[in-house]
């Protein structure tokens, strides 16, 4: 199973915020190679920028390296950017993430903002919903 991790879920992990526990469980499942998780390469800069405000630059770099050793960066190409421009969603970052997820056939986009991806064909679910989904699959 391949999933795309939205920026907000990555920040939940790095900053121990909101639903940290569920996001951390997904991190753990990925580290155990039970699922494959990706973050768009374009989101990495946003994740660093936002996390360094709370953690400081040195800690943010260290934390981001740890995160990217588990959640692999998914390449963003010029064709992804042009296709995302054609999607015409309100949030361009979400458009880029969605198009990249399509390109590697993501099974889910794991996000705290399901509505941002509602018009796409990849199911968008919260970390909690994802964990419930895979527990049903594993039974």
C-alpha cells in the first residue's frame, strides 16, 4: 500500500501537535515497511520552514532528516506542475500533492484536511481513518 502524507500530518509528527499519536503510528508502520509513505518534494521546504519556527533551524533539520528517512520524498516534475495548474483547485499546494500522488498511484492521501482533496479520485482520509482502514484490511 502506498500513501501520500500531507504537509499537515508531517507537521503533526515533527511538532507533536493535534493527532500526533495517529500520525506517529503511521510513521512506525512505514518504518517497519508495512506500508510505503511519501511526501512530495515540494512540501519538504514548507515543512522545514514551518517546523523551524517552533524547533529552531538545527532541530528542524535533524527532525526533517529523520522524517525523510522513513517518509520518502516523491519527485515533483515540471509536468506535475503544469498538470496541477490545470486542476484549478483553490490551494495550489494541494493540487501539486494530488497530481504527484496520482503519478505513483497512491492508494490514499492522509491529511487532516479531507475537503481540500474532495474532488480528486484518490481517497483522502485522516490518520485515524487510515489506521482504522488498514486494521480492517489486516483482519
